[in-house]
């Protein structure tokens, strides 16, 4: 007997919706934050390791690709933070109306982008525009 339908629902069956995309993105940003934390620990260890180790780390962090990854890590942090606050509201019993779910989802996206932009604007201002 051949089955034409899967035994359980999966991503190939359902059309992506904002709720599913935000859920998957929340998980992905959690993984990205873990990887980024390893990079942060490397930088801190290099600072504690002396001037040669710190200079080597700064050389690595001066590459454009690494800077782009740092911007992505910053966005992942703010996205995960904002979506985590959204989940806390849900845990408290707020925001389950479908219109509120969509509105809060879009708010998470916009807030994470705005916060990332503000942080990097501050970083660039502090560095005198040299990223």
C-alpha cells in the first residue's frame, strides 16, 4: 500500500506564512548567536593574551567579510531579543489574536533592523566613519 501523503506535516506540505518563517528564523538566529559567541570569546581571549594576540584578532576583524558577519550577528541578536520578548508576551497570555500575531511579527522584523542600524551608526560614528 503506497501513501501519497506524508505521515506527519513538514515544510514541503505547507505554504510558508509569516508565523512559520519567524519561528524558523528565531531558531536560526539562536544558532547564529551561538557561533557568534565563540567569535566573541576568541576576541576576549586575544585581548587577555597580550598585544600580539590582540593585534592578530584585530587584523582578522578588519576584513570586510568579517565586518559583514558582525553586522549579521548584531541583527541576529536583536531579532532573537525582540522575538523573545514577543514570546514572553505570549507566555503571559497576550497577543494571540491573528491580527496581533501578524502585527507583532512585522514589528519584530522592523525593530531588529532599526536597532541594528542604530548600533552600527553609533559604531561608525565612534570610528569616524571607518568601518
